[in-house]
């Protein structure tokens, strides 16, 4: 059975996600930005062992807990090949600004259409460039983890180095909005009126996508 736990873990309102298979006890964690002990406690409470650390993109506010999480679990770090060069190369000024530790390098990279499996559960990689060159979302029937591509009634920033507004809107319209309307949107930040949304709701009400 699929287990999903959403956790707000940092002062930047980052959502980390624990995704697990209750039958096998295998799990992965998406964007463990902070509160690593809290994430591990949630995993233990659900009898899950973290097999992978997955980053939706390489920005410091999402990768700052990678080092501690890897040290405590031994789990390899996975990121899209387009953002892999960011890991281990966060500018010192940003690390100081966020009070963060840089991530170790990626252990594995993925590309569009790949799958990441834990137990009997597989998440499909959807490459959604725009917020960053290697931004990605993860899809399993009924749910999509959207990182900083799509928020609740909002979208990711495109004023950063490597960002592209045209790519972001294309990613959302052609890839995310192609998913079933009842797919639950699980965003990378708690920026909306609610913690989650649906693809159908975002098609109808997201003011940036009209």
C-alpha cells in the first residue's frame, strides 16, 4: 500500500515528502531540506526505511538537508541530470544566507520518462524545466509531486539563473496539465490557501496559467 506523508520542514515553507510501500517497508524522501530527525521519526513511525533521497531540483532551499540525511541513512541522492552540477556547488553566499550545508554530489541521475522504484511502487520522472534547467516532477497514479514547477494557484519563479518562463509554462501546459484532472498536486512549498490541489483545479483557477 502506498504511504505519503507531507511535512513542512524549513523556514522557507518547503514541503518534504516521505513516500513508501507499506508491504516492503521501502521508502524515499523528496526534498529533505531540514528537520531530518523529524523526517526519520515519521519514517520509523510508519515502519519505513529510506532507500533514496530525491531532489526535484538543485536549489539550496531544497537540498540543504541532503548531507545529514545521507549520513544518517546511507541513501543515495537522485536528481535530474540537468541539475546534477548544482549539487556540491552552491555559492557560499547562498549557503550563508540560508544557514545551509551544501549537498554531496548526486549518486544517480535521471531523465524524462525514467522511473524510481521503492518496493512495488514506481514513480515516473517528468522533466519540467523552467524554474531550473533540470527541474522535475514525480508521478504515480493519483498524485504528482511538483517541486517548484507548480504550486497551489501559483507557479515557480523564473527570475533566477537558469530559469525560463516560456519553458515553465510549456512544462505545465504540455506535461502536467496532460495528467488526469483528479491527480492530486503535492507542491514543493506551502505557499497556497491549501496544502494540496488537483490538476483540474489548477487548470481552472491558477491565475498564471490563464
